[in-house]
């Protein structure tokens, strides 16, 4: 009952974190004096600045500047008084609270992070950009439109409210982008289906193809078509145009009846079943395997299992924003401790799954300024709607997670870190990432809030293989969906041979060469160098039975 009331957030974990911080702060008089003096100094500076606010020598951000990623005060209207003073007062208060909640001796790092994150969320609610009377952009829009923006904002709010009440009603993004019509449009066929996956095989777009096919393993916390959005930004289309045969796993969206699907079922019924099917379609061929996000973690487990058992079907392994060590998994770990997992398990036990709103809410909190408050300001105060995009439509197409799988995932990988510690058990025996000897191409994204790039970089000292590491601009999704020709993309890349000494991430960042453009082309060259001479395309599927019983791509599971 308590888990339902709090939406799965553990009040026990929050309380213990704040008690830890407050108790140690109480026992640190010097730290109390420091933050008190900082508060007085900040108030004095703010008062002095307000007296000289109109001075011609005073810059718009005299006391403090917003962080580069903070776009709340980016508009030129915020540089004019008195709004600039309001913004600086808020930023100074935000900075003071950050200093007050961090650096207290004796506080456990995990508890310190929870306190700092929680206070930041409360402060973000009170930002002057969230209120009409303190937001110059909203006031200017109201003056220019005669207040129509508030009318449109009310209409937007009512539309969103009715959509929330009407379960299953499609959003505007879903109305504009329809699976199989203008997203997930690459031509292909479902060539295998079981109770957990559909395996899609895509038609070639070149006369000849490389003999080694590519198997893509997406995460099951998302729909697969993040990698097959519109034709202009589809990784699938890019690969087929480069002469590769592409297979894609499409996961079934589980319901309450699937509560007992285990984590290892995703390996056996997913990756293993897909590789077996590909082996029947193109016998005696090695496979380039790609895993994205949690799909990359699963692929690492599958590859380590294959290495342990002497299975050499993989020609190369590519990991996109995927972690194999979860000790530094960013702010997502704030939602994962023993108390928090217990609350989630209680809620999932009743429902059988972790529902879509719970998962979406956790990810939105990690970027609340961008995904919550800026949207509320734009939609309800400015009376505007962001143009629908294929990425927005995909992001709103959430999935559910089975109770048993998600519990095992949180406990074994996040809490206990069994995979990195060599304790993860597959088929009764532990596996080790050091059994992976296949060449790897690992992609991290610079502003990743789900899989921080320094966490993905740890693969360097976990596997016994050549590792080409690439760090691309952008975030967890926008950094991966980076088609050639689209502006704003850049990357750094370098290769560590199997027998080369380890280089730390900070040193790597300073020395790895920087290149403008999409990383897709770099990866395609890497794949081509590890592929055979082009040959005739393989058959579609394994026999006539596929043509009679299984649908064309995008298949049926993606619509669930």
C-alpha cells in the first residue's frame, strides 16, 4: 500500500539519507560556519549587485552564470532587469544548497547523492522560469498575443489531462508517426518468432553484401525502432546501404501473465535463439553482434557465456551506451538500493510488471529541467507545442518489464554487480567477461544520464580483446541516432590492442583524436575491415513455412 502511495519511491531510503546528512552536519561546527558565511556573503553580493543593477559596466551575469546545459535562462529576455536578478538569485541559491548538501565529512556517498538530488528537484520546482509573473518570455508572449497563450495553454492542459484519463489514446506524436508507415519502414520480414521475440531480417539494398550478417540486440525497456526511425536517420537503412545483411530482435511487450520470465530467458530465448536462426539462414558464417543499452549488457553476458563454452560464432561485438559494471551508473543508481528495490518488488509483485509510467517517470526525473519543467512552461504557459518528431513518438512508446526479470536485473547487476565481479551465473556456472576475446567496438555518449561514458569505458580492463572505444557527442539517444549529414555531431575514437597498457578515461579524453561528423561512418569502416568480400545476398528466412505464417517487418510484437 505504501509503495502504491509513493509511486514506488521508498520514503525509508530518503529518510535515512537525510538523517545521515543532517546528523553529520550537526556534528561539524566548522562546516556549519562555512556554509553560514557563504550564505551571508551571497546575500550581500546580491544586495550590492541590485544597487548597481543599471550600471553600464555591469554584465548581464555579474554574479553567476547558468551551466552550459541549463537552458532555462538562455533567452535574451533574461538578461534584462529585474528578471536577470531573479535568475541569478535562483542560481546562487541552487549553488549554495549544492555546497551545503555535499562535502560533509562522514556522510555516505550514496546518501549524499540522494540528498543533493532531492534538494535539486525541489529547487527546480521553484525556478522563476516556471511561473508566468517571473518569466519574461511568458509575459512578452502574453503582451504580444493579448493573453491568447494562456488560452492555448489551458487547451493543451485539458488535452493532456483527457489523454491521461483515456488509457491507450495516442499522443500527437503517435498520430503523426505511425509504426510501419513513416517510422520502422525498412523493408524486411519476420523470420522467427517465439514467446519473447520476433527476429526481423531486412531485405538487401545492394546487389552484393558482406558475408557476415549483423545481429542487433536492442534493450527491452524500449521498442527496437529507435534504430529504424525515419528513413533519413535509420541505422538499419544505413547498414543495408553499406552492403550488410541486418537482423533485428523485436521484443514482446510483457503483460501481468509474464511475471515469471527470468533475466536469463532474455539471453536464451532472445540472443541465443536469434543466433541459432541466423545460423540456419546463413550456415557457417560468423556474425557481427550489436547491443544497445540493456541489450548491450545482455550481449556481453551472452558473449562471455559463448567464450566460456568455446562458441566462436561472433566475429565482432559492438556495444552502444551499454554498461557491464554498475558501480558508477550515474544518478540512476539513486533509485536503486536495498530499500528502493524492496518497494519496487512489492509494487511489481501485485501488478506482475513494472508499468510504463514508473519507468518513464524515473528517466524524466534524471533530466527534469528538459523533460518536465521546460515542457510544462512551453505547453501550458507559452501555449505552444513542440513539433512532433519521430524520436518523441518512439520515446512515448514505452514498454513494461516482468517482475522476476526486473528484480533479478536490479539485484544481480546493480546492487551486487555480479557481472563485473565474475559471479553472474549462466546455466549453473559463473561467467567472466575476461573470456571475451572477440574484437569490440564500444560507443559512449558524452552527456549520457543513463549509462555515463566513463562507466562504459570500464570494458577496457574487463575483457581480453582489442577494444576500439568511441565517445560521441549527444546523450543516450541523440548521441546514438546520429546519421551522416546531420549537423552537430562529433566524436573521439582510438583503439587499445589486447596487449596494450591500460589508459584511464581522463587521459584518453585528452589524447584521443577529435573528428567532426557522424560516428556511423567510422563504425562502418571498422566493420568492413573485419568482413569478407561481398557476395550474393542470403535467402530471406529458413524456408517456405516463414512466408506462410510470419508477417513482414515491423512484425506484430512492436505494436503491443
